[in-house]
C-alpha cells in the first residue's frame, strides 16, 4: 500500500511540475521572441537559442533572480560562456568582463576570440556570449559570402560614397580585398554582409594599425538604432582580446555611456601578430552628446591611450577618481614616479614610491594634485598655452593654497615638488595623439635633492612614464653619442 501511495504521489508531482513548466515556457517563448534583437537571431545558432530559452524558463519557473552563467562547447572544441543578468543598467558588461576567467598563463589557455552582447527591448535582461578558442581552419573561399561587400567596394572605388567617409583607396582594390577577406572568419564576413559599409570602415581601421602596435577608433551615429545611439569601432593591434575589451568597457563606463550591443573578432596581421576588432553600440546615460563635441574627441584620445597606461594610472582613474580623466591621471602618476628618486635621497622610507603615490592621491589632497596637473596641461596646450604672467600667477596661487590648506608636512612637500616639476619642464608630448608614453624634457636641476650640493649636472634629461616602466635618457652634450 505504501508503494502505491508513493507511486501516485510521484505521478502527481511530475504532472504538477510539468504543467507549471509548460505554463512558464508558454509565457517565456513569446516574450523572448518579441524582445530579443534581430541581431541575436541572426548571429546565434538555434541550439544555443534553445539552451537560453530553457535556462531562462527554469529560473523563472523557480521564481529566482535572473543570474545565470552557462558553460558549453562548440563541436570544434571552442568554449562558450553565456552570462545572463537582470536589467540593462550601465556597467553591466563591465561587471561581466571582470568575472571572466583569467587563464593566460595556464596550459589550457584559450584566447577570447568573439563576443556577442545583447539586451532585451524591454530592458529587463542582458545576455552576453563570450567565445574562447581558435576555430579550426577549414576550406572556405572568401568569395562565397563576400559578393555584397565586394559590390560596395566597387562603388567606393568609383567615388560614389565619398560623402559617407569611404574614399577610393588601394586597400579596396579587388586583390587587396580578397587577401583581407581570406584573413577573416566566415562568421565575420557573413555578419559584414548585413552592413557592408561598416565592414569597409573596419577594413580602414585594420589598415591604419596593421604592422604597428597602435589603436584606431571611429565613432558614427547609429541612425537605424534610434536617437542618441552611436557605433564605436575600435581596432587594437597586438593586445589580448579580453584585456582590450575590459579597457574599452571601463572607458565607456567612466564616460557615462551604456553599452547595448557589442561584438569582438580577431583578425590575423601576419608576422606582426593580430588585430582585435571591437564594435559597440552605445548610448549616453542621462545626457545628450554631439558627435562633434569635445567629449567625443577626449573619448577617442583615451581609447587610443588606454593600451599604454600604467596599472597605477588605470587604478587611479578607473577605480578611485573617474572624474580625473585619463590624461590628468597620467600626469599625476608620472610626477609621483619622477619624484621618487629625488625625494628618496632625503628619506627613503617616508618617500618610498608607494608612499608618494598614496599621499599625493589621498582624498584630502587629490584636488591639489589635480590642479597641478591642470596647470601642467594648460601650460603646454599647443592651441592656447598659458602666458608667462598667467602661469606665474597660477603657480603662486597654488602654492598659497597648499601652504594654507595642507597641514601634513610630507604632503605639502610633495605637492610643492610637483609644482617645481611643472616649472622645470621644457617640453612634453602630452598632446601627441598616438604616443606610447608620457614624456617630459626636463631641466636637470629638478633632479637635485635638498641634501645634494655642488653636484655635476647633465646637459639634458628626458623622462618617460608608460605601461609598467619609467625611463630616463640622460646626456651631457646637446648631441651625445652616449
């Protein structure tokens, strides 16, 4: 009898659960089909779409929050991580990227080679797919899926799209285009056929960085995506795709842009390595932006610079004080690094490199450090440099504020030394668009500590501050064979 009771109970539970799951699926499927963007159904295979629907249905049926991490594999061995989160608030993609596994130094490392970012139309869910691993080479002729792209290329070469930013060029010649298409994956080409103009834009970006270590950026209004949306295309040469993606997401978050869609592809650059192509559909959060506005110019400049920033600079401007901006933060960390060998002669413990950075960037003193960085940038602004009188007036005003407001003697001495560095700088490359580091040509006197007297001075010093390095070029003649 007990066995019969258990059997009946089991059947009743199965029936009830099946009915509940059926009702949930009947609600989820229409919502999913209606709210997921068209690009999702175009780019994601049916098998994965079904997995996503089943996972979402299971979570909704259990009345749980929409936090899902799915791990699966493609038939060719590549790994697919799918992150599903509730809402589409700014920073969602950045938080997902920060959660990605980091296995760069392990034997089973697979590079991030593709990214799909999607948001539902009702803004209730974000679904992002991260694909790891290289796709095995198979026979694929570029001509098979490139007829639309090659057709537009022919029009460009005839000068029919100059007004849309596509001018005749050798890179669009048939032979060069077919060579480029052979480097691209089949999926990337198929996606390019949906928007061949954007594909050619990215071809231009690839050509701009090919053979270099640089970064190129292009921003266009997304006319088909609604008012206030923009396409951001970035080509980064020889950067780990996951690192490039995280840098881009951080900058978008700092500049108050919400990422609604994104895609990542990696294209071979022959002996030079590879180029990561990132595309993001972004929209400003709670403010309007003119494409010709200075904020876009600043964003483009920082996107080009972020690859070469020192970790101390990135921590300062991304984690602690986003309002500083990349250039101002870079000046502050450069000055801190430059002060260390000078101040350490007075007291190696108090003026250690870590203590200098911690003191200068303390929340009590960061506004003074920021003002000194502004003084430096304004003094060497090529478009509107400070006059000598204005420069001296601002120096005196900063010195007076530091003397009256900063009670900490160590902080006061460091901030005063920062003003001295500005005063002893002859030239800088701060405003060069494609620089790899921040360089200062210095008066050698700035390197003399208070405890040193009558020491021999070199003719000139050039200091460079970049990603994980500080460098000095010291010479004792105008032209030195060193």
